């Protein structure tokens, strides 16, 4: 058994070896397989990487192609650079008076384009140095500038420098919005590149310098030179040019009128850049950085006078002539306005409204002084207007006002200042002004505060208290304040003045209120007020056309018209003086503005005829169909009344419509509109017109307008008018070559006062106005009917005279073929 066992073990030995060999072979096979697998994995990863790279490359190509296509498509949507050669600046509408004086500029942007040849080189070099030093080297886009800006911004950790070239900035301000979007930047770059190829560097600079915003309402370098330094661009110094060049980066930051220190620092930075790029020498740099800044005192006003007239013109341009957006197209409007007459009308209106309001009495203090941080004062929304309202009780509201120099511009022009009363005595007030200076007010110079019936004051102590805020104006000596002041007020009373040429209808002056900046409501055109006795000459015109004569006799006796309505009082009109004088000619009745004779005349000729003539004279709107119309119960504007009165100065004819714009031209001075000879309409025959004119002359010489005769001292016809309860005061002044109407009243139809009439309100405005223009209005005589003429007769010698001064009157008499009077009786 043992032998068999051994044999069996021996037989097993080779089996083990075979197994080991097999295992070894198996391991080798595994290793080979692993190696092959690793190789396969490596190849797979490499393949993936290659795929990714390939995909990225493909995407890159697609992206580049997409960008190119996008830019191409975008470029097709962009304006052609040809438009720059035809580019028109946004310029204001400029309005001129009849003599070529600029009245106003209307528009969003003040701009006066100038060529680059009109600018000293250092003006545009200053802009290039600070905004785009490589301007003459790049092609509209500056990659180096963009890279430099990126580095600077990364270093600073914020946006401190932009990469836009001047060309790109020009594109942005002309064509594109200022929004910071990639699409806009791409558009900007495309157009800038094109523009640089199409235009010269000088032309690009010229466009930029005439277009960019320099702050303070100035667009373009010329407007900036005028606004900041009051001079033409060609007269700017290097320092001034550098200061202006530094503004566009931030007009609200670097404008010198807002922050002088910042503006000077910015100027010096510009000068340093100019020095660095050799635009100026070291000597010029040293001089410029040490130059004292001398700013213009104020911006030239774009609308100092004729605000109401300008509104009237602007409405006509856009609504009648259909020129849209006129005030931004640089159009030129030539008008009939006479700026000398206009300024005289405005000044006369303001002065007399002030004086008339003083006759009505003092309106009272503005309020109490506001003491900052006063816990007893309740702040309200009115704080924004520098006023604070403190409701003390249901019946008493006190207005608290800051003591500052915040005074409306139209009052500042009159020398008004705010002042607070610090001490009240019987005959003196002590005041403090906004600059902390002190002053005195004497009662004897200000006793007008006692004239109002509602305020029977005998001293300052009856009117004022400590801490009252008031308006004052300084009493000057050699244009220097004496420390003594007058009490002033801002009256509610309003008025209007209109002057026209009766032969042509040209408007020479139009003042529609105390100040255009106080109220835009144009009372000369828009206010329709009862005309009162100024309507009476129209009634007498209808009578003369119906066969009556100046010597026709009526009786000045009471008129009673019974009321048709139960419970309503009868109408019993009275004469102004309450008296009735019996027999009276029509000529005398018109001179005295007699009511009863006028009513009886209206009864004779009929209301329908009066209304028909009113319409012939140009009155529009509702006209009362009763006898009250003969006394002027109808309403009209001052302009309407002026055109009606032009009939008397123009032999019975009047212009059909107002004439105030002679020509309109576009920015290239091409005529867009030209006014033709004004159309006239016949209202009266020459004889009737001359008879009324003669009566109006006698109204001035012997009637209710006698104050005008003494002031004007030339051939003048006129008529006063007062509406019911003295709500309106009128005066119509008629010269052969000028018709003027003045009106006074409250916008809310309040009564002006117990003694206020046209003769002592509106007539005073006319007198003041005419005294200011007397020397520039040509002397003229009224036209007379055929074979008749007007003559100036000395009251002292009772003979015809050519004297300019003296006591005389005018009368119309027959003449022979040589123009000499055939017969006359001056004692008539």
C-alpha cells in the first residue's frame, strides 16, 4: 500500500508544475490584458481631449463667424457716415425784432456753431490732450487706449478711465443713447471707425466741439465761451480754454459756477496734459495755472423781454404755419416788434401797477421769520418752497419764511430784497437783511401803507411787529445803498399794454402782465374784460354812418328802463359825476363820456346796428343784446380793442388780422414763410372816421383824457374806460401812426378801489409808456377827408402854429388846392 501511495504522489508532481505554469501564463495574460486596457484608456482620453479641442475650435470659429455676421447685420442697421456731412445741429429758434435785434432764443439747447478755423489751436488742443491724446494716431478706435484704461481700472478697483475716443464720444452724443451696453459699444465702434475713414480729423473735432454739453445750458464751445466768460471763443485765453475743456467729463462736477475749486484743479490737470504732449510751452503753462478765473456775472438771458409776445409767436409758428419742433431746428423768425417800444411798455406797466397797488394800500407782511430748528413750527410740504406753515388755530394761519435772497427774478430786477423787522417804533423800523446787514425804514417815506380804507394806520406800530418778514428796496445815492429802505410789496394787480401800427396792423409792443415769469397768462390776448366807455366811439361811429353829426343835439336827462322780470330793479344808469346837464351835442357827449346821451343815441339807431358795427370793428364773442352794450358791457381783449381803434387812425379801415411775423427762414436762411401786404377791411367811410378821430382829439384836449394831452404834447386822440364796480380800467391812445391800449384789473375780477377809474389807472400807464418813446415815435398828423386837413392852433395867439412846444389844439378844416385853409373859426 505504501508503494502505491508513493506512486500516487509522484504522479501528482507534474500536475502541480503544470498548474503553476498555467497560473504564470494566466498572470501574463492578465498583465497583457491590463496593459492593452491601459493603452486603450489612454487613447480614449486623448481622443476625448482632441474632440473637446476640436469642438472648442469649431465653436470658436462659429463664434467668430457669428460675431462677424452679427456685426455685419448690425452695421447694415446703422446710419451711413454720409449723414455726418449733412448733419444739422440742434439750434434754438432765434426771434428778431423789426430792427434785427435778437429778442429771444427758444430751444432746449443753446448752441452757436463755429468752424474749427474760428478757434485758436489751443482751444481744440486742450480737448484732445485731456480726452484723447492719441486722436491723430488712431483710426477712430484706440486699442491701446482701451488696454490702458482696463489696466488703470483694474489697479484702481473701479472705473477711473474710459477707453472711448473723441470720435466714439461724438458718435454717442449724436446718434446713440448713453446707456452702457455691449451692443451700443459695438455700434459706436463701427460708426467711429467708418467716420474716421470718411471725415478729416479737423471735421470730427469741429463736430464734437459744436455738439458736446459744456454745462450751464451751453452746448458747443462757442456757447460755453459766452456762458462762462462772456466772450467769443476766439478770445479765450489758454487757461479759459483748458477750464472749458475739462467740463464735458462731468458738467455737474467741473463747471466753475458750481464748484470753483474742483474746476480749477481740473483746469490745471488739462494744462498739465497739454504740456506733456507739447501743445503748450512751460512758460505758457506757468502763466495759465496762475491765471485768475474771471467768470461772466450771469448767463445771457435767452428771454429777458417780450415773453408774452414770444409765446404768441411760438404758437403761430407751430399751429398756424405747421412748423413742428420749431424751437430746435435753428429757424429764424423776423417779427414786427420794436424792442425799444417793448421795453418801454414793460417798464411802464410794472412801475404803474406798483404805484396803483400802493394807492390801494399795503397788503401786509409776507409772514414771520423762520427760525431753524424751532420746535414750535410744524414742517409741511411747503418747506420745499422755503416756506413753513404753522396752523395756530382754525382762523389764523401764520406763514414762516426763511431770511434768504430767494426773491422772484422779476422783483430782484426792481431791487427787492427780503428783510426781517427787528425793532418797531412809531416812525421808524429797524430791519436785518439776508446778508446780515442792517437798515432803517422811515415812516415819512412810506406813509402809503396808511392809504387803504381797510388799514387806517397812523404809525408803524399799527401795522408791523418784530419778526415780520417784508420786501424792501434800498434808497440809493450814487448807486450805493444809504442804509435807508422803502417798504415794497408784490401786488396782485395785473395789467396789459398793446401797441400797433394802425396802417399795417404791425404789433410793436405786447406786455401781457406784470411779469411773464410771474404768470404765463397773456392778458393782452387771452383776457376778455368789459371794455366800458372805450366802446362809446363805436356807438357814435354807427350814429354818424346813420346820418347823425357831431353837432346833433340830445338831452342829458335820466334814463329809466323798466325791468321785464318781476322783482328785478329797473335799470337807471347814471353819469360818472351823478349830474344831468340838459341839452348837449353828440361831440360834447363823447368828450365827457356821457352815459345818458349815449344810451338815448343807442335807442335811436338800434341795438342791432350797434352789434353789427361791433363785429365790423373786429369784436368777437358774445355781445349783449340790450342797451348796456352801448356803455361797454361787452368783453374784449386789449389786442382786439387796439385793432378796433386803428379804424379811426386809418380813414375807416382796419387790418383784418394781427400782423406780427414778417418772415421765417430755416437754418440755412431759406425762406419758409413771408407775410404779404396785410389785407384791410372797410368799417367806416372816411368822413365818419375823421369825425370820430376829431372827437377823440377833443377828448384829450377838453375831456376825460386831459392828463395825456399835457404829457404827450402832440396830436393825440384818446378814450378812457371803466367797467362796472371799477373792476377794469382802460385807456386807448390814438396817434396817426400808433394805437396803444392799456388795461388794469385783478385776474379774479375784484374791485380795484372806490376811486379807481381808467383815467387814473390805465391812462397813467399809457402816459408813462409814451413818455419813454416820445422821442422815437415819428411826428405825424391824422389823415383828413378830401379837401380838408388838420391844423395845430395856438391857444395863446389863436393862430396856426408849427411850434413843437406850447399850449395848442388840433382841428380839421377845409383847404384849397395848395393845402391852405379856406376858412376857419378857431373859437368854435
